[in-house]
């Protein structure tokens, strides 16, 4: 029983780390886009405004990836808590079971989930509105 509790703690810490990574990516995305917009305004170069779309897309994909990993570790956690769990002791292997729930946590699904898509889509819309406001 002690080993199982320690195993669940390891999984929970990994889930917490994935959620933290997702939060940090959102902060970095806003910071980087803001910095590129300030640089573009000071240099009077509109190309910098359009360059801001690249890191936004990269952060969006990374955030979806971390969200998918978080969901897979939650599935592992749920499997370990079962009385007749087939997960080896202290294993953090998230690829051992291929269920429908596992495929719902694929990284592309993570990109379109509301937790990521609403944030990054609103960031892209805000960027577009700024560009239109400056060059219209």
C-alpha cells in the first residue's frame, strides 16, 4: 500500500508539472508577442507584427502537447487507483494502454480544447486588431 501511495504521488507531481508548463507557456506567449509589438513600433517595421504569429503558433502547439500529456497522466493515475491495476509498480509509462480515452488526449485534440484554443485564438484576434488599427 505504501508503494502504491508513493506511485500516485509521483504521477500527481508529473500532472502538476504539466499544468505548470502550460501556464508558463501562456505567460511567455503574451510576453513575447508584447515585446515584438513594442519592438515593431519603435523600429517602425510592420514585419515584426507578422513575425509575432510564429511564436504564438509554436506556443499553441506546445501548450496542446502539454495538455495532452497531462490528460494521459490523469488516465494513468485513474488506472493505478483501481484495485486490479495492471500498471507495474512505480511505472510512469503512459503508452501502455491504448483506450478510447487515451486517443481523446492526443496532442492535436489538446490544441483545439477550450483551455488552449480560446486563449490563443483571442491572442491572435487581439494581434490582428492591433495590426489593423495601426495600418488602416
